[in-house]
C-alpha cells in the first residue's frame, strides 16, 4: 500500500479547491506521490508523468466540496463545544462574513485553539478515509 504525505495531500486539496482555479492534482496509486498541474508549479522542477491524464494509476485529488469538510465541520464543533450557540452558528454562515463572526465567537469563548485542533484532526481523518478508499495510506 503506497503512503501519501498528509501535508502534501492537504495542500493539494486546498489548491484544487481555491475559487476560480484551474489547478489540478493527482495521487499516484503506485508511489503515493502527489502530482500538481498549476501555473504556480515549475513543470521542469516537478514534471508530471506523461500518462497522468490517461492512466488509471493516478487518482484525482478531490475538491473540498466533495469531502465532509468546511461548514459541516464547523457545525459539528459548535454542537459539541457551544451547544447553546449551535443554531446561532448555523445562522452566521448564511450571511456574508460568517466565518469571521464564527472566529470572533470562538475567541470570545476561548475556543480558538480547540477549534484548530479539532479541524486538523477531522481533516486528517477525512483524508485518511479518502486514501483508504483508494488503497492508499495517509502518513
């Protein structure tokens, strides 16, 4: 089973999920290496395999929207850490500036560090599950 570097995969998910981007990324099922096609990456320094677009030995890195990350994670955290404010948190994200308001609420309750730890652990768990679905191991 090929091992995938967790930080490389997280970075690739963020890269392909950026609004308006045309960046693409794949993980090799044979090596676990993350390959990126982006104007920000020097293709001479990090060449893509010639068969990356046609081989079944590469799996496309998913967009964040296709993974249970983002809003649902914030709602889960609020339900556990701020049960009295869980509905308020849901309402925040229906407005522009919802994440800033959520961050201020976390700061007010001294939960910012706990949120970051929760988000990191959840992200790793979701990516580990995605890797397992494709016969890969997250490291």
